[in-house]
C-alpha cells in the first residue's frame, strides 16, 4: 500500500496542485485574467531574500503609482509560506494583492533572475521594464510609472 502511494505523491510534487497560484484569500489566481486588464505591475518578493525588508519599504510607493494610473498588479510571493509574509511586509491598500506562487511558476515565466524585483508587463505578456533589488532601481521605476 505504501509503495502505491509513492507515485501519487511524486506526481503531485511534479504537477503541482490546485493551490499553486492563489491570492491571499485562497482563491485561484489567473495571470491571463490580470493581463487582460492592460499593463500590469508585478512585484516578486520573498522574506528570505537579501534586501527583502529594505525593498518592502518601497512598495507602498509602487502601489501608489500603480493606483494613480489604474494599473492592476500583484505581489508575487514565491516559494514562501503564507505565515512568513506578514512579519516583514508593510501594509498595502489592496491595489497589489498577494499571490502565492509556491512552485515559482511566475518566477520562471517572467525569467526573474534577481529578486526582489518589480516588473512592468504589457497586456501581451512582454516585460516593458524590470528593476530590483537595489532600492535606487525601484525608485527609478516608480518615477517612470509616474511619467506615463
């Protein structure tokens, strides 16, 4: 019986589960649905990354710029437990909801090689701009967002 369970566990680990991409409330997250709303702001973050706390302090400014221009977006928390997020993250108003990407699917999709990071993504999925983890880069992209 135990041997029969091993292939099922391996398949679940490889294929993922229903909770691979979820917003903080537990509902499924749809990238195509988000992108259909126009240019979007995606923030890739994790509490164990270098500069994570310093980077997190800049996100209210990113959220304010996104809100000002009506750009939807999300904070992609990758490979992180939900219980770990609240400790190091500033309160946001909800313009950028938390999305939990436990398997790093969106990290790979957008080829994020340095994180934390902020990406401006076009409706067709092309990355218009990316920055991070340096705070000066994040401040620069916020200025760029303000000029659009």
